[in-house]
């Protein structure tokens, strides 16, 4: 029987005159819900006349109305275009070619904007654009929206105006001229023809003015050597693609050595083609990206590296300088030198030793080899700093002879080792001006703090290498009341017009044969490149002087820059703070790295605690002159040379940083004499440090199926079945290939697109650019140190790092195969969990594998995860109820759970917690909420946009158009994305390559991500 009973929530509702109940009703519902129309009608609700469909319609209506009325969400008002800009189509991205150089990092870029808002950085791949973005440059898009930026000019710490700033600077320069005081322009390396022209004009108008170039991380010795031999202050731009044998002595050329950017050329020679690939020897103290990629790595102190360099010089040139190299290294270094000599013009030697004599030997060796990879044409102009001149400047400031100091792009109060002396000297300068993005350590002490625009708000030009020319153009109007350093120089020089006009006029003389509009469109221009004139030096004297080098009495501290923070300019960038270091896999920290042997001697240790976090000892560093750095966290680092320790620069900043980003210690305080190698003592300190380390989290078992490696000799002499063994399973008591067995029926996927992502382990250097690009494209949240420590990081893409237990992975496999019995198995595997003293290293990017037979899809109770026609494993966030069954059932550990709401949540005070930071969000990708699973989508928004663009233009999609954020960011070509239904596509050929394999192939998931066996040329 149908019923027309009415129900009440409270007794008060029975009182028809209750005003409170009536008010609550009115507040709850915007309008009366007409339930009486159907609930009060017996006939309408009788079983014979009311269908299930009608009932659900009524219930659905009343529920929806009540829900809408009760939730009353905040109203967000949109302001429409009154006059829509012609260049902007809502929902369609625009791209601008630009270039960046901040004094440390540089690249040629394409900037993606949405409705006038820059949201993503891509690499400019046009001919002539040779420098790709690293992780820091990809993250610099977020630094544009840093809420801690300097927003107004300040004089004496109080807000002021630009007219007052201009007047104050002009008055100070006039006063300096009248009193005979010096006017100093202190800048980072500029590499900008127009800026250098403005400075030249300024000095011409002011004879008492000087320009001093200061690089926070010095390359002065290499510059001095190059200048001695070739007469110019520049650096060699090596082309590693032309080298079949590479010897590196302390140069992390896959990291930040000479500014980086060498990985693309290096990777070209590392992929085996026609049975050949380049060979790489690395001599170094710290474990670096270059050491991780090397075929043979020698862990040795810098003192030993200097002796090794002299030995190599002797063998290559036939000289006989005295060498005092440890015997355990001498034999191996001699072999490497002999192979280098045999390689001739196909060999190259590089060195990062901060010693002019060492750098002179590098030039001599490569000249004798006639190395094709060593070319003086197109020399790099990205470092020009002089240690001697910055030291002289500080002495002049102390003497009171500097009247006006105008700084741009530098922060000496933070980066100088003896910053206290600089601060005291700064007090003797009558007027100090600093152009800075933030009110940093130096800006807060300067007389005038002038807010500079971000490079994405600026005009400019660059000549990163001799003969090249590129444009920096704004992609958004300035967010704050900022002014470029160059605009002020124009005012001081009495030049009218805008800086854009000056750049255009100055650049027109450089880009002869092209048009300004074409250069602006392309972003780059390549003119005629001429080699610098050859020269010579007293190389024998340099070798003899270098051979006199003595080892450190206690420990040798080697300072370096980390992949995440570099020189520390972007310390307030949460993407970079949370990026795990590729070697240690630690984020949100810097630390001293110590070898296992030294750690045991000093009682230092690391351990994984109950919650999965990594803890470590503290140590105190004391320099030879008594300076102490206390409570430095310790990481026991496999591959660290015995007797040496490493420490990263760029941390320990406090000024103009959010509290969460004020992490680590300032290692610049140990950077005495701009020398990255210091003699120190190291002792254990009390306490235990908590690290945010992801290495022990989300691990995959059965490494043999995950990292596949072989040697070039085996690769060339054995069939693929031997070095790329296919997993076998038992079927009907017979051993058959795992790929031939299926639990599910396969679908016909030959129609339409079917996407695959190929990852070549030979080309991957672990640089992390793909991780940051994925963050930017897919609105991946930052969770902070405490959550990372709890294994709750949200990275959709991780780069796993593997060490060998023996000296090689082959040795690991041999040891594993010789296990006999259960007790032997337990003890051996336990020992193999510890990395060797000088292990081989492999990097492996891992993201959702987009399995065609996905185990996550079968266990989701609400069908939130399903498989798309084009091969992507899709997530319907609105359906997800957070059971996490899919994460439990994923053998690749790639799914992430939103434990919290990271957007607009003061508990996570990063970019998503303020209006300015949220401007970086990609509107094409949903910002996920608490309780939802998420993971790599294979950038479905990008693939669909490509399909729709081609459909609108009425054309077929060509190979290379389909991209993901990670494949776009990969400068080495390790990641290739495409449609395997296109038989001519590169990814189709890679899928058929004999080096191809899938992760955990025996599980039968049939992934759409493919890997290629790593080949070592040992």
C-alpha cells in the first residue's frame, strides 16, 4: 500500500506558529519544494500508476533541490571581456618564444600562457635553440607568482616611488663625481649585448664608474686559463656528441658544471647504435649525476684528482712531470689515459678542479688530441666573474673609496663566505642600491631596494655563446610596481624611449640578414660563428705546480650545487624544495655526505625508523681557520671518496622566504676564497635529524625484472634472449612465455590512436626536469617535509635510483644466482641490500604504466578507474570514494592518495594557499580534493588537444605532435611518446626494438609504458 504519512525532524515542527522553524525552513530552501504535488496524491503514488522511473525522478528532484539550497557555496564572479584581445581565445593556449639567464641557469624556451597567464615552460626546439630547461628553469614559472616578491621600491626600508629612486641615484652619482668617489655597478654575468652596451655608455659618461662581475658560484680559474690561452674571458662549449671516449676529472657536466646543458649531446653517444656507443670515465669525490652515468667511476679526493690529471697530461703529451698518485688509482688512470690517447680526435677531457693550472692542462690535452668535442668557436659567455675583482671591490669598500654601489642580480650578503666583512664594508658606502626580485639578505640592508621584474615580465637579449643571439620577451604584464635595471641605466644615460626600443635598435645590427619580427617569433638567431685565435701557455710549469698539490690533513670538504636549488636563488620555490635529490633521494634539506668507511670511524649513521622515515646523525664541521658549522645532518653516501665529504650550497636562507622554506644550512660560509674544496675536521654531534627521504618508500621487489642491464660486449655478441631474458610462467605444467598467458580477453586496439611512452635507461640522467614539468602541467600539490617523510608525497612521476651491491650490477646477479639454500638466501639478500663502496648507479623514471590489463581497474568498487580506448588508464575523480584498493593492487606503487585538501589550506602554506600562487594552475586539469586517488594520466588533456587541433585544421597528425609533459621536458630524448598505431612513428619502432621490455612483465599487466635495457660500455 502506498502511504501519505508526513514525518517531522523535531517536535517544534508540530507547532504551526513556530517562527524559528519557519525561519530555518526559509534559510534551508531557496524555494518551496513541491513535494505535496506528488506525496499528497494517493492515486499518483499507487503501485499501479507510479513507475520506478517516476519515483526516482521525484526523489532526485527533491534531493538535488535540497542539496543546492543547503550547500550555498561561495559565489565566484567572473568579469567578461568588454573588448576581447585579438590574440587571446578563451580556453586556447598561446605560446611565446623567450630565453632566460639568471646568472646561473640559462635556456631557450617556449612559454605556455592561458588567458594572459603564463602557466608552463617548454623547450624551444627550433633550429638554433640549443639549450633546454633544467628542473630549476621549469620551476621558475612558479617563482613568477611568489607572494614574497618585492612589490614596491623602498628607500631606507620604507615604501617609496620610482621617481624618488631615480632622483636619489642621480644625486648620489653626481655627489660621487664631485667628491671623487667610485661608482660601482656590481652585477652577475649578464651575457646581454644591449645591457653591456648600456653599461659601456654609463662608464663613458662617468669616468669614476666601474663594472664588477660577480658569480656566486665561481668559474674564475677556468675563465682565467681560457683568457691566458685565447685572450677572451669565456668557457669552452664542449660537444659531447662528437666524443667516443670521455674522461672527466671532477666535472659534473650532467649537473651544473659550466652551467650544464651538456646532457643532450652526451646522450646521443650513449645509446648503442650499430654496436657502438661512447665510453665514459669519471674521477670524482662526491657521487654526481655524471659519476652515476659513467661506465667506470673512480672515487678519489681532489688532491688525487690533481695528480691523476698530471699523469694523464704526461701520457697524452709525452711530458714527465712528477706524479704522486696513490697506487690503487695509478694503474686504472693510466689505462684510461692510454685509451684517451688512442681515441685521438674522438676523445675529450674535462675538469671541474678549481685551479688555473688544472684548467690549463685541460686546454693543453684537448689541443694535443685535436678533440672534435673541444671547440673554441661559439665559446660560452655565461660566466665572466673574477675572484680578484670582487676581492678588490670589498677592499675598496672597506677603505671608504666606494661612494655609490648599484647591484643587480647578486646577493653577496648571502653568497659571500665572509659576508660579515661585506656587511661592515657596505656601511661605509654612502648609497647602495640593489635590484632584486625579493627583499633578500642584501636588499634588506641596502639604502635603496629596487624591485626587479621576473624574466617572464621583462624585455632583454642574450648572447649565451659567441655568435648566438636570443630574445627575452614578456609573457605577462608586470604583477607589481617593478622596473628593470636596464630602464634605470637608460635614464642615467639620458636615453629616451623604452628598453624594448633600445633592445630592438641594438639587436637589429646583430641579426643582419634576418628580420626583427622573425627573431622575436623564433626566439633565437644564429649568426656566423668564428673561433677565437689560438694561443699557448707554459703548460709544463702548470703541470709541475699542480703536481705539488698536497692532500687535506683531515677531511676534504667538496662544496657543490644540488639539482633542486642550484645556487639558492629559488629557495622559496616549493616545487624545488620537494624535488628529491636524484642521488640521495632526500628533499627539503642539505646535508653532509660521508663515505661508509668514514661514517663507521666517526660513529655516524642513518637508519629507517618505524614510520618509514629516514633518520641520521648530526656532525660539526670546523674549517682550518676555526669557523664552525654546527648540527649538519649526515647522509652516509655510497660512492663518496674516503677522506672527503660533500655539502650543497644554496640552502640556509631566511630573508623573504616562507617559514616552511627556511631549511638547511648556509654552506656559502665555508666557500673561502671561492674554492669549492676546503680542509676541515668533522666530528659527531648530539641529536638525530629527521630526513624527508623517499628512497625507502614505494619500492618494487624483484629488481631483475625492473632494471635490466648488460654490457656492450654481450649486447654485440649474444642474442637478445640472453641479455633481455623474457619471463616464463607455468601453464598446464609447461613453461611458457609470460606474455602468451592472459587472464583477460584482449580488445582490438588497431583503430584510432593507441599511446605508448618509451623510456631509454641509457639516455636518462636522472636530472628531474620531467618531475617538475609534470608538477606544472598537472597541478600536482606540494605536501611538505612532514608528509613526504610519511610516504605521502604526491609526485605523479618519480625517478627511482638503484645502487649495485657489488661493484657492478652483473656482479649482483652472479652473487644472486650462486645462492644455495634458504639460510644462504636470507643472509645473502640481507647483505645485498647494502650498496657497495663504489656502486654502479641506474636511474629509472616510473609513473602509472597504463596497463592494458590493469589490476587497479578490476578492484575499484565504484569504477572510478577505467581503461580508455587510446590506452590510458583513466581516473574519474568525482566517482572515487578513496577506498585505496587500487593502490594496494598496483604492483608499480604509482598511485597517490589525497590525505588532505592541499588547495586553500593554511596547513599547507605553499603556492596553492594564496591567490597569487594559484595563478600557475592549469585550467585544463582538475585540482583534486581530499579523499581522492590520483596518478599519471599520460597527460590526456594534451593528447586530446592535439587531436582536436588536427581535426579543426582538417589534417592528419604527424609523428612528434603527441607529447606528454615529461617527454616534452626530456632534453636527452630518454622519453619518447607517440601513437603505436602509426606504423612510421618513432615510438612504434622503439616498441619493436630488441632492447624493449616491460616492468614486471611476468605479472601480465601489459603496460603501455616501455623501457629499454641499459647497456654499459665497461
